[in-house]
C-alpha cells in the first residue's frame, strides 16, 4: 500500500532501529533451529503405479 499523506511516512529513527533489531533477532532465532529432513512421500499422486515383481 502506498502512503497517501506525508504523515503516513513520518517514522522516527528509533522506530526504524527497533524494526532492524527485531528483524535481526528473528533471523538468528530462525537459524538456530536445525534444518528439517524432508520426508519422502510415496503414493500421493493421483494414480498409483503398481509395483513390479
């Protein structure tokens, strides 16, 4: 959404610093978790292939 009035853009430097600190905190918290292993999904398609013997 684009700002319509000059008052919509009026942001104090302290608010910008708080936002940047919060973003950095979320990124460090996110990177602290180990990556998840993806589970293999078998037979989730529309047509299931028959297993050959």
